[in-house]
C-alpha cells in the first residue's frame, strides 16, 4: 500500500525526504543511527516515514516469526528531486557504512510513484553515478533499476 504524505501526517507544501525501515523489528538502532548520520553528514534533512499501525502491530505481536532482514526505502515528496544536492552523497555513505542494507528510492508526485532500485552490491561510486544520471533517463510513474554495465537506468 502506498501512503500519501497526508496519511503520513506530512505537510505537502514543504518538500521532504522520509526514511522507511522495514521490517521495523529487524532494524537495529545501530543501522538506524548509521543511516541518519549519513544523511545528516551529507546535509540532507529527513523525517520518519510513518508506517500503518497494522504493519507495526503484526511485527510486535509475532516477534518469534522469521522476519526478513531490514531494508531502507527513501521517500521523496514531489517537491524534492532525486538530483537533490547531497542525496547521492547520503546514499553512497549509507552503502559504505551499512554495506548489506538494501535500499531504494520512491518519488511520490501525488498521483503516482516512480521507484528506483539498486543492486545490493552497487558500490558507493556507482550509486553516485546513478543519481547523477537520474533526470536524463527516467520517465515518471514506473519502476527503474540502475544498470552499472551500460551506466543507465532501465525499466524493470
């Protein structure tokens, strides 16, 4: 389910970068702190993405279940572009600090989302290159993956 910024309690008039960790139960405080530090050091202000209560309740009601390893989804409101100064540095730093944390970017433009995906082994330099090529290659409202061989975004 895609949450709108209003459902998250965010004011759409102000552009925002939100960090969503899922599942919450397997995301350690160390991982959360490393990610927030990477964004802070890169000069990118973030807010917390509010997941629906039923998702969080399910995690906490069943702590004995086998939960997936954590992932990070970076949500950008429609007023923030992926070529935002510092986003490439922030995500490159996340990869360097927490190399086994998968992540992607969701750009919410109100009526549709554009999703950007990276391979788990894209290194920090490849992530920076991918975000520098962001505006050249993408069509809004679809899912894209970075192809490091051709140095371009490809539809998934």
